[in-house]
C-alpha cells in the first residue's frame, strides 16, 4: 500500500522536493529519495514504505539502549527498510541501504501483534524510523490509545515541523549523536549536525531522551571532540544519560575496533560534567554499566549484560540519601 507523503512540494517538470528531513531531496518522476521510502509517482510524492515491515522482535529495554526508562522491561521492536544517512560503518546496512522484501501490516495489525505479545512498549528501530513518518504517526496514535508507550531509536535527522507533529505521541527516544563536528556529518555520513542538535534540544522538553555516541578511531574520538559533545549535553541538562558505544569494523569501514582505553577516557571525561554515563558494546569492564546516585554514589541499578537489578532505589529516590533520580519506572 502507498499513501501520499506528507511534507513535500511539487516542482516543474513533474519533480518534487521532499521536506521531511534536511536532505531536501529533489526527486524526478519514478525515482526514490535517498531514504528509499519515498517515490515520485506522476509528480506526487508517495510513502511507498507505508506498512512495510522487514523485522520485528522482542528486546530488552537496555538494548535500545535505554537505561533510565523502565529498566529491566521488554520492548517490542519493529523496522522498515531504508535510512536518510549514508554511514559507511552501518551495522544494519543490509536493510538500511537497500529496498528489501517486507511484510505489509496495517497499523491495527501491528498494534494487535504488540498486544498479543503482552508488550507495553514499542520501539521503532534497527533502521531509521523517521523516514517511516506517515506510518509511524498512524501507529503511534493507535498505540497511545491502547496505553502502549512509543519509543524512537533514531539518528535525529528530521525537520522541526514534522518532529513536533510526532512528539506528542512519543514517550522516549534514544538519539544517535554521531559526532559534534559538522564536517563529520557533511563529509563522512552525508547528514546535518545542526538538525540533529535541534532534534535533541526540542525533544528533551517533550519526552525522556538518552544519547548514544559511537566512538570511531581517527574519526570522532579526540579528547577535544569528546569534551565538546559533553559540553553540549551539559548545557542542556546534566541528567541526560550518555552512552559511548564501541565501534567494530563493518560494511565499508575497515578501521580497527575502538580501543577499550578510548571508551574509558571518554567515560571519565564525561563523568566530570554529566550525572549518568555508560559504555556500550564492550564487556568485562568494571565501569560504565551500573547506575549510581549523583550525590552520594550509592549503587542504584546493577547491570550485567542485559540482566538488570534495582538495588538502591526507594521508588524513584536514592535509598541512601533520598535524592530523586532522573529515571522513569
């Protein structure tokens, strides 16, 4: 099924200009936008990815990663194909950089599957969910009516007007801040840093957010860049959880894996200013997994891989010093 896309304008010679994201693709007739989910048919832009589901599964909440949003719970995860970035290190490039076979599910069908699996949360993830805009909006509205909480795991590449149309239905987001340098976005992954920063700034006032930064050797792992990224988050809110994730060679990028020492360096730099800092895609470390009280350092949540145990919370308060912790339970 196809539906007419939102956020575009018609141009001369049957071309259209998409305005969902900052790529502003100008699309000739019978061609797709960069994201692969929008196509010019007869001088109109259609969301050809509407209802096209390539994968769904039940995951731990911590896999998103979300550490301060219903820790230890399970979440239904679903994806379409496509993406509006061209990251050469993409972990899901088989479905993010190609149009692949999919199963069509009406919004009601998807919600019924979530209910059947007895899940109270749904994550739009694996590829870039914001390119699924029309379907996302329809599903999210239904989910909210059924008391299912909507979660976006996103690169943040969406213009402000469509973002604000989605946010009333969103309970939590993990936003990928891939670098704090414009040249990284412009030259390396073909995106817009300004847009991602604005998405973070706007979204923090609507829903719970956490940030992930994949540290890539020689690309975004300098002390200067880590400090600049941390300072940006600090300027917004010290309590925004930050996840540094370890890169491994994949897809078109063959740089060696991020040294563990780099992740530890980033962790200690960030902990000087941010309350909650975590390390992902790395195992066997004594730091970067658990949650501690920012005031008294009491252990609040212990994590071992995706096994979670709340050990130091009394409701949302630290059981030792009674400080209210920035967490949703």
